[in-house]
C-alpha cells in the first residue's frame, strides 16, 4: 500500500527559506556594518553569508533534487 503524501509546496518553501534566509540576514548585517565604518566586522559577516549559502545550497539542494 502506497501512502499519498499530498501537497508539499509548503515544504519546498520552507527549504528555500532555510537556504537563503540566514544568508540574506548576514548580507544585510554586513552591509550595515560596512556603512557604519566597521569594515572588518562587515567582511566577516559577508564571508559567513557566502559560506552559509554554499553549504546550504549543497545540503538543501540535494534534498530538493530527490
């Protein structure tokens, strides 16, 4: 017997939010810190956003492709 799962649009939206949500917040924080002349902290947040995006695209992208 096969179980019918139903509509999984909310799950895909949730995975996209996990993929790009924190990276977007890190980019915004980095931009604000750059604006207020704290360039080193801004660079750290921009690098964190890039690393988070790279890792989340790998993990969540693999989950979405199946």
